[in-house]
C-alpha cells in the first residue's frame, strides 16, 4: 500500500481473502478498522508513557506495534510546534531511510521538517494578523456607533 501501486481497498480485500483462507470470516473493511484501532491504541499508550509523572501503561501488542509503527512519521512526527511557536525537530535515522523507496526519500527531503515548521509558524502568524485586523475593525465600528448614539442623545 505504501508504494502506491495498489489501492488501499484492494489491499485490505486481499488481506481479508487470506484471512478467510485461514478460517476467519472478515471483510477488508473490518481488517482496516481493526488495524486503525490498534494504531490508535498504540499511539495513546505511547503518548501516555512519554509524559512525565504518568504510570506506565502496557498492552500485549505494544512491542509488535512498536516494531511495525515506531519510526513512521505519523507516530513520531518529524517536527512539532507549540502554541508559543517553539519548534521541536526529530532527525531521520539512516536505518529508517533505507527502507524507503527513492521517490519517498525525495519527498521527505523536499518537505523537510524545517519547511513544515516554517509553514506552521507563517500560518499561525497570518491567523493572528487576521484576528487583530478583525478586532480593530470591530473597535472602529463600535466607536462609530457610540459617536452616532452621542449625536442622537444630543438632539433629544
């Protein structure tokens, strides 16, 4: 699926066919849902265990999922940004790059973590500017309204 040579639906249906050959009556959608649920459980436990002061959680499939998903960018992002604008980067290890297709390596190079972080910072800056502009427009409108009310009251 990651190579892009086969559709996800087709791949999951093939997996379901193999499972039915082994005596399990499941659909491709059920297989996909089960794996996605396991990914979510793994991520939840991993995030929980990464926080200081939390008691360590365990799960019987944790080590298997760790070997399966550990270096994937959606499990360990290349870069994160906080609300204060500070950027935290993760370096890509050569071992994780060796399993990548050449096209995938080029995509990773093009969309480096620095570029992503800079885009996030720029996006946040634009949002803040938009908020500030709307705020100033609202204040200006309220000031005009108050002036009109004052004139109205003076006429009475």
